[in-house]
C-alpha cells in the first residue's frame, strides 16, 4: 500500500516549551492509524500541524502528496477534520449547516444522505443545541465528510461520551473505514485504540515512544495472563503446581493467583480438575495484557496520570 | 462566488432567526422613538401669570382681564394679592401683575392715570419679561380704544413656516443613526466573540475557505439589515409621527451604508479585543454609551457647553446623525454634506484598519 501521510522529524515549539519533539511516522492508504497518549502528550498539536491549522517549527509533513507547510489550503481541501471541541452555528438546522460547510469546499451535497450515514436523518431540522453529546460528535464527523475526503482526522472523537454512545461512534468509524478512507485518530482510551486502529503510535511527553501494529504492541506486554480465583475449601499448593502454562503460582488455602503464558490450557486443566474433584471455583478473574500494560511498560507511568 | 453566496444566505438566516437581535435592531429604536416622540420637546411650557385685584373690578377692568386670559401662551390665574404673592414665592408664577380694580373706568367716564405693578420671578426672567411686554401692548391698545384714537399702524402676521419642522424631525434621523450603530457594534461584537470563544472560527479555518469570505458574508448581511432599519424607522417616523423627509432617499441610503461600515469596523475591533462574550457589553458600552448622548441623537449639540461640543463634534455618530438630518429636514444634497461624508469615510477607514489589527480568526491563544 501507498504512503498517504509522511511525517519527518516534525517539531513544534512554543518559546522554550517543546510540544512535539522530532517525531516521524507514515500512514498507509486505507488504514486506521491511532495516536495514543495521555493529555498533554502532543497528540492534538501533531494532528493540527497535519491539518494545516498550526505552524510547523521544524521538520516536514506530506499529506496526500502535498507539503502541508507550503500548500495548507490544498491539504485542507482533501482532508476531513474533526476538532477536539468544535461547536457549530446555532442559528442553522443540521441540513443547512452541512450544506453551508459543503459550500466552504465549493461543493453542493445531498446533506440528508450524509446525515443518514451518521444516523442523524431524523434530526435534519433540529438545531445543534438540541443534540446530545453523542449526536454532536456524529454531526462533527458528518461535517468532516462533506468534501468526501481521502483522509479523515478525528481528534479524541469519544472523549466525554457515555459507553453506549462510544460504541455507537466506533461502529460509525468502522463503517467509514470500510469505505476505504484513511483515518488518523487520537485517543487516550486504550480500548478505543485496540478496537479501531490497525497501527498505533504511542506518544508521551512530545515524543513517540513506540509504533507498531496493534497486535504486535499487545505482544510487547507478553502473552501472560493473570488468573485469580478462590476455592470452596483449602487446597494444597502441589495440586496447582502442575497446571500447563504456569509461570507463577501464589496463594494458599482457598485464595490463589496464577500467572500463565497459555491461559487457555491453564483454564481448561483447572476446570477439569474442579469437575473431577468436585471442588467449586469462585470469583474467577482472567486479565490479559492490554495497551494499558504496554503503556506502563514503555513509559514507566500510568496513562491517566 | 458560490461559497460567498451560500455563506451570505446562511448568515442572513441566522440573523433573522435570532429573536434577540431582531428585537434590538428594530423594536428597541422604535420604542425609544415612541417615548421621545410622545414627550415632544417642542411644546413650549406656558408662561404662568397671576393677576391680583384689590377689590371687585369695574366692568372695564373685567374686560381687560378677559382679554389677557385669551392669550394662548399664558396660563392665567386671578386671585387676591396676598395669594398671588405667595404663589410667586413658591415658584408657581413667572410674573404677577397687581391691577387696580378701577384700572378702566365705566364707559363714559374719562380714564385717570393708573399704575399696574409687575412682580417678576427672577428664576424665569425671560418668560416674565415677555409677559410684561405683551401686557404692556394690551394696555396700550385698550387705552387707544378708550380714548378713541384711530389705529394707524398695523402688524399683520402670516404663518410661513411651511415645513413646520418639529422635534420629531430632529429625532428620527438621530434614532436611525443610533439604531444602525447599536446593531453594527453589538451584533458583530457578540456574535464573532462567541464564534471565536466556541472554536467555530477555528473549525472554519480547517476548511479551504478564505476567512475574508466569511467576514464579507456577515458584513453584507448587516449592511442589508441597516438599510431595512433605516427604511423601517423612517417609515414609522413619517407615517405615525408625521416627520418630514425632504431630501433624496438615495443619499440617505449612501449615508446609512457608510455609517454601518464605520460601526461594523468598531464591532470587529471589539470582538478582536474581547476574549469572552461577557466582556463585550463592557467594552462596547464604554465607547457607545457616551456617543448615545453626545452624538446629536436626542438633543442638538448647541445645547451642550462649548468644551463638550468641541469633543462631541468629532464623534462618528455625530457626523452620521447630522448628515441624515441635513438630508431629511433640509433637503441637503451630496455637496452640502461633503465635509460630514469625508469625516465619516475617514472614521470608516480608521476603524476598519483597527479591526484588521485586532481581529483574527485564530485568536490570541493559538500558536
């Protein structure tokens, strides 16, 4: 696949403060690329430089073959942008609003069709202030689609939404992805990055600390899984010592914690033993490595700090 | 062009749908016109005069009193001397005349020399003096009639002020200028600060649109609104308050447009300075409020002390309301108001320049 975005040694400074420090990455056509990191890591600044909204201090960025620094206007014409907190005019209804936005690209559109694609058709006569948080975000994505962009930039599209609205928006992003559009999104939700992104760049303190496919990054934390459970009565240590895939066994009597490199095999044996010996297993908990662990391992601090 | 057309239509829709903006644009000036029009500052208050008689008057004297009562600019009361003196002390009379009851004798008896004494209210010198000379006139004429002297000299009065200009004629152009100023300053000040604060301008910058197109669309909308305001307020002034429009409507249109451009520049300057919507009225009123009273809206500049006149003379609103007034009430042509127009254009250029310096789509926080 072709590179549709090329970022080389991109840097943004505000006086002495470096918001983005010499980062480089490529985005391939048709993929969904995530920039994951805590607040203040420089995600938004990176995105806004690519969108032509912020000046570039050093380095280069090419979007759809265009040098962003020199041809910002042309870049803006081929991308769709959703800003982190964008409001819209209150005096227009959604249909009029999208038509007005299309006019900014010198285009005439079927606004109702776009509203339908983001499940806002029945709100076409409503004003922005009558929408819920999730609906506002969907409108914001609709506004980013009026020019039928090659690349869609989404800046924290689900921040502040409830879980239901978040899942709803993920579905929408998946749909857009299926149309073959390239999507670049920022998020500080690990789950979101895991669900939506083909590749992820992890950003922390103005730098990219890791970049790979989602699958490979998850493997960085290892395949290890934690299995915690309780038994109905005291069991001797040796009983569990022989479980397949076992790396570490802790606990005594009825409280047990296992670390396994093959959770499937470990659990299968555990259940067999339980059935054969008529020992009930309570409070079974399985926790596999997530991006959260990857982040912790890479940066030495928690994502939500 | 397509972009500009759609943006202009959208911005008009937004203006018309904003009930608050419509209220302040059309109804507030209408209410102000109504209130000041009804007060009618051109009704001169009547001069209150008191007539004091020392005893029941003779029939000739009674006639004389009746003659005075007929004079429409006087509000006449007849009482005993002590009552009238008290009324004068209480500032209820401009002047009190003490009239002997036998000032004019019965018919057939020759009049004797008598004295009418006038007590003047020093606080109302002007009205009192006028009343004294009028009464003197009435006395002379009565005397001439009594002595049978033929009247050789006559003063014939004819009303010739055909335009019959009243306070409302002064007021309407003032209100028009005021309304256009308020609309231009506040609708831009509030709305663009709101757009800036909410990030709407930044969102627009993420499209390939030229910011000047967005500004132009909003300016066109407001220029149209200012023309509607002018037409509406003049129509109400003429139809309801019987104001006069003598000069050219095209010239009024030109003045309105230049006036609106001037104050739109001020509006954009204010939204450039203001960082939140809350700070807009504070900044705007600081500039607009003094002009409201000093800009020749309600009262002629000549009523102000000289030092204040020198200052008020140069205010943008003064040039605006004066130009409109000269065209409406005096039928002035473009050459007659040349100086005013040049000053208005000067203000417009200066304020638009200032707007360019202070206002930008990106705001101050962006890098």
